[in-house]
C-alpha cells in the first residue's frame, strides 16, 4: 500500500534538473507511504562492455575503497566508483555474471541493489524527505526516475522490503496494491532460480518479470503474462533503460494518474504529486485504463 | 429412532458423514443454493472457557469484594478526537442493523446500553430516530453499502465506526433477503420493496489502507474532528490489519472474532473463515505494543462474549473494552424457550433458531413483521439488557478484585493460565501449572 | 466573494469556514485558490453556498455535499461528491474513479471524462458526464439517473437496481442484469430536462436507454452463474 511517482524527460535540457523536479513528487506521497522510500534513477550511462552496480552495506564505515582496489587487482578490470551514504556505485569494465560471482565470493555482506548500464537504485527505511536528503536527490541528474513510498502491509519494514525492486539489467519495478497469490508463485520462481530477499509480494512481481524476461519475453509480453498470472490488486510502474511503463490490474482500484507535456511524462498515485512540475497546468492529464500498458521509451 | 435404540441395535453414526452433514447434502441437492443463516459459528472452538484466572492468595493480595473500588470506566478515542467517548462500563453493544432487527429491538438495545452507561451501534441500514433518541452514546457505522448514510446522522453520532469486515464473514459482504425489505427498510436503503439486498464487501470509493487514510480524514473534516473514528475488522490477519488501521489513522480498533454473529451469511463463511476471538486478541495487542500505541489507540474485542469471565479475560489479554451482539439479543429474548412451540412450527426449536434472514422470529427481534415485532417491549427489553450488562460488569470486577486490581484494565496476561495446549498457544499464556507457552520456546 | 488560498491556509481552515456558514450564513460566495490536488476539499457543507475551486482537487472533493453549488475548475480525484445529498457539483475537467459514489441526491456534472465505477451504488443522484465513463460504471446503482454523452466502458450497470442510464456513444459491454430498454417519450423528456439542467447541448434522440432486467432481484437457482 503505497505511493508511486515517475518522471520521464522528453526534453534533454531538463536532465540536469531531474532530481530537483522529482524530489517534491516523492515527498508529496509521504502520507501514502510513511515506512520507507526509494527511487531508481537512470543516467550517467556506462559504455559497452561496462557494468554499473549499486551496492549497499549495512555499515556506514564499510571500506568501499578497499573493495574497489581488490576488485581491480583480482579481476584485472578498470573500475570507477563513488559513495553515496550507505551505498556505492561501482562502474566496472566487466559483465554482470562475473561481478555477481566475485561479490558473492569475496564480499558476501554487500547487497547488490541494481545492475545495469544506467540504473541506480537508492532506498531506505524512513520518511521520503529524510531519504531524499540522505542521498541528496535534488542534485541528481538523469533522463528518468521512478520512486516509491511504502506503507507496509504484511512483510517487514526493512530496507530490503523497500521499493524499487530490481528485476534485471537496468530494470526495476514499484508497486501499489496487494497481491493475493504471491506465496505459491514465489516457490515456483525459486525453483526457476530466481532469488528473493524478503517475504514481500511486490518482490515476487519483480521476480516474475525477471523470469519472463529471462525466458526471452519482450517487456510487453512479460507484462501480458503478468496480467494472467498475478492475482490481486496492483498498479505497477516499471523502469527500463530507455524509459518507463505503467500498468494497472483489470479491476484497477489502486490509483494512478499520468501527465504529459512536450517536456516530460509524469506518473503518480495522486495528482497532488504532480503539482510542482513546470507547465503542469497545461499538461494532458489522464488515468491509465485497467489491464492496459503504457510504455514510454526513447530510442536506444 | 431414539439414541437408546441406536445404541442397543449397534448402529454406528459416521463421524465424517454425521446427521448434520447428511441433512446439509440433502438440502443442497433440493435447493441448489448454499445455506444462508444468521447467528455465529456453531462449531467448537478454543475459547475463553479454556483460560483460568490466578486469584490472589499469598504472593498477591485481593481487594475487598464490595467496598474497595475497582474501576470499570473506559475512555475511547483519545488519539485525535476532540470529544472521546467515555463509558461507565467496558461492555458495548455491537453494530446490528435496523432491517436485520426490528425497530423495537434497536430501541431496546439503545435503552439498555444507556441505562448501563455504555454505547450502542447502528448497523447496515442507517440510523433510526428511535435508536438515536434512546441511546446516550451512539456509534454510527460507515459500511460499504452506505445504506441510509447521510451527513446529518454522521454529525449526530458520538463516534464513527468504519466497517471493513465482520468476524462471521471477513472478506464477505452483507445480505438481507427480500422477505425483510419492508416499506420502511426499503425507503431507508433506497431499494425496491421485497428484493434481495446485496451489500458490497469493499467500500465503493476507496481500497486499501493508503486510501483509507484519506477517507478517515474526510470523515474527520466533515465532523470537524469532534468524534472518534473506529475501524472494525473481522479477525483474520489481525496483526497486520491492526498495524495498518493505526497507520491509516484510527482512534479505536474493533476486532471481531469468528464467533461473532451475523444476520444472514452463507453457513460456509460463518464456519470456515476467520480466527477465534481468543487467537485474535494477542495478535492485535502485539501489533499495538510494537507501535507504542497500546492504550493510546484503544482496542475493542467482540465475538462470542457471554459472561463477566469472558469480559475480564479479554481485558487481561489487552483489550480496552468488549462488544456484545448475540448475547445482547439473547438478553432481549432471542431464542427464548417460551416460544418453543412457535419455533417448531417454522422448523426450528428454542435455542436453535438461526434463520434470522427469514424475518419470522417468534421472539420479535430479527423480524420486520409488525405483529411479531410488537412482542418485544422496548422498555422491558432495555431493562433486561441493562441488568445483563450490570451482571457482566459485576462478574468482571469480582475477578479483577480477586486478582488484586483496582481497575479492570490492570488485568494482564500473567493473571491467566490455559487449560489446553491450543488455548495456551493462541492466548499466549502458559499451560496451567507450567511455564510453557507453546510456540514461544522454553 | 471570500477567497481562501490553500498555498497558505490548511484544508481544515477551509472546511471549518464553510461549515460555520451552516448555522448562520455570512458569506455565500467562496473561492478556493491553489488547491493543488489536495484531498477532502469542501466536504460536508450544509448550506446554500457557491464554491469555486480554482484548480485540481484530490480525493472526495465535495463529499456528502448538501445544498451547496461547487465547481472544480480542473480535474477531481477519486470519489468526487461521494454520498452527495443535494446541491450541484460541477467538474470542468475529468473525474477519477467512483465519482458520485452512493450519492443520494443533487446533480453531478462532469464536463470531461469520468473514470471507473462512476456512480457506483448511486442512491438517487443525477450524474451527467459530457465525456466517457470507465468500466463498471453504475455498479449496483440503486436509484437516480446517469447520462453519458460519450462512451461507456465494460460492464455498464452491473447488478443494477432502479437507475436509468442514458448513453449516446458506444457501450463496451453491459454488466449482469443490465439491458437496453425502449426510449419512450417520457424518457426523452426526462433526458432533455437533465441535459438542460447540466447545461449540455445534446440531442436526446441520439441516446439509448439502459436499465435493470430485474432478474437478479431475488435469488433464482437458474441465475447461479451471475452470482
């Protein structure tokens, strides 16, 4: 049960202001989700053959520099990194599988929040305002961003249970609603080799998409399958490397509103999260239809 | 064939296909519809009778029975409301609709509650002037159907109870069959006379706790933040539901266990959905304690409460008050033996009557028939209910004093032990004579 | 005209000021500035006031309205005019889901589109939508009239009771127990009057009427698949 917000810039001139435009949107959804908040921002892309990881360690004092140095030496890769609160972003001239294998072997206490060429996922327990402050959201740049504020229903209030959930390379998902068949589905997905960190229903939706995409589905096909296989109530927003997608379940009880101008497409659970966007007064504003996909992507 | 004959002839009844089961299969085969009935769960469940109090002797000192004070008053809705509800006794009357019950029965409930210094509650179908007039403290239910809902009555209420579910049917909507939709009921509900009424199971304009938070604010805005807002849930995933009700902004949470009654619901729902009241209370209290809200957001518990021992046990487990429905109707005369002959004419018997949906109640309570309704004198009924409420309170006080408490709310789980492993596990108190609480290690 | 600017005032102050007019009306004309999608604007009014909301409103705007005439110069969120008793609520833009839910009287005009479940469980209100309505509109509608000048989504009028529905455009599908009905002169007259009251210029002859088949009013075994 939560608030969702997303902002996709059509006008590249606004990219330097992405964080600044997005921060009030996230904070406006505090009442819908006072337990935890997070966002996935896309930008600062690494080149071909490189991988960008968002890594987290529970201890603020963790020696990221040491880990970076060891990785460079052990794997013989080029590596660039920076720290943001408990999280570090590593850009490495290597592939996902090798990096995952290395980290699980050499630094098992490090949690991988996202993997891709563009995505960074940042999330924490607490009020959206604190989380925006912790990560200095307003200073961030990028092409698009999706965020989430959480009112936990059944699973625990933890960083791991916060959204967005990574669903694969440069993909993530945020969810408002409550799934009713996620427990059985989680067991099936585990047998397919999908790993889960929590008892959270939304993580199962994310894991489901990861699995479908791994089977070779396009995003559109994966979402079509999700409509068949997920039971319960949901509004999803899915971040992709080039944009984002929005989908509601066939009953469509959980709210969603979209707004589009020449400069951007914005999505929120409630209109009040959109009021600070420039030119919103004249934007085209509408609600997504049930069981319908809305995908905005710029050409790769 | 009498039981005696069965015994001597060596006939053996199947435990799986017993007489009730066979009768139900035959009934289903005849009619093609599930059994709809009133009353609550009839199956045996772990209940308050499986708990015992540890009265004081040497290590604790009891209070003197009739002289030393034992407070029974309780204040509900202290979190946000400008005017919390103050009750003399912690036993309230649960929501029962005009429609399911006759106007006289509703009036009797209001009268009885007012004499005893407690609150009564409207139901699905709106507030009647009789009921408002006779109830000193009246809680107005806000239900998915919104039958009879209007802002004037909302502002007349002393508290608002947003109903998400009922212990007899968590996840299900209400029902009122056509037989009971008289002119007055139809008019109050804006429905044609004589048709089956289907009440929704979800509220029409919000879904989920995030939207509920906004709905609660709307109700507060309409009533200028004067009165408490209760949230009522049927006991199922109680630990989570209570946490979410607190997050959504409730002043008071009402948890109705599966023994709670109903006017008309599918039998399969009544018997197979929900958890016993006994199991729900510790879950609710744990949720409140973890949030630092126990006693700040008050907890009312209902579902199968019959006597002062039940009341005291609920409070010892952490409730601030209880609510009674079925027991209050029995106090008014529901299922009274003096109508046994008439009960038999409609295929039931005194003590077994549960076809509230048919509206033929010989006791004049669950009916809209003017002739039958006349049988219940609201003044006399109110007096009986008040008597019964006083007995519940006196009994609870007696037990509290015996445990050395000068306030009912000072009873605690440590004053209780359990007789069975099941009740020990559910109530989270030790099995009598041991220190063992099943499920909580050693 | 009294103006309340929600950029500086709280929603609580707005509603209290409007409620204070119930006992003694000192100001009939009100204007709300900078609503910015906030919830519960102008709820529970009990007086013949005129309220102009200059911008978008959040959830439950004009909830339980009595007597007042409220105009939203923008879009309205979920449950606009829910349980309205009387008066008029006019939305210049679109309305979100459950517009006019359980409303018992008065007139709700939506000049744009309405979302899902428009008029759910309506109990006597008249709703006129200039655009289209979403799925499950008028679900369990009990009484009143719903007029849709555009199209209707899936399962229109599911489990309908006595609401009369008029739709000019396409109906994606009818819900259980909802059927097309004959447009008799009294219906044309009723519709003309509703359109006129709503200030919408449409030809009543272009509309079709829908209502309850009344087959689910009392349980019948043969209808079991509809339950």
